[in-house]
C-alpha cells in the first residue's frame, strides 16, 4: 500500500451561493441591510425552502443556500477554480481595503470552495452576497 492510500479524501467542496435547485444547506438569511446572517449549526436547505413556500419572491433573494460545487457545470468555473469567488474577493478588497476580517460563524467553512481558494478574505466578501436580488 502506498502512503496516499491512508489519506482521507478531501471534503466535497461546497458552493456558498447556490440556486435553490442545487441547495443542500441553509446557510443564512438576508438581512434588510443586504448582509447574510449566518445560521449555525448547519441546517438542511429544506428549512429555508419550506419557509419561503408562501412567498412569490425567489427563495434566493431572502436566504443564502449552499450546495455541492458543480465545477465545470457552473458558468463561473474557470477550469481550475471558482471565478466568482475570486472576483468577489477582489471587488470587496477594493472597497474595504486590506483589513483582516473577523470570520463569521459559518456552517460550511471547512468545505467551502471560496474559503479553500481565497482564504479568510472570502468570508468577508461572502457576507455581502445575495444570490438573487431580482
């Protein structure tokens, strides 16, 4: 047996801003100020989907949902990484400056695609993302 046979597989990377159709995790609620109020511990996406059933507004405009990163099936996939996460971090750092962000309590950080690729700066930018503002 080789040494690599003993290593666990990396966790499945999660997209922190997925459409409801691909969602598996209820990540947070969108506040009136347009920021994400994270939900911890992790809850299934069905919680947000059930709560939004009586509304005509898209669930994504009120809740942030996460789901498995679909890599090449996503329009933001560059072939090597998530282009959206990269752009969000660059845009956020232009306006906020290079401050060391305080990381919010996030249910998916360990498996988050943006965090894995962009580090702590992704967390600061993430809290400002509304998937569908309509």
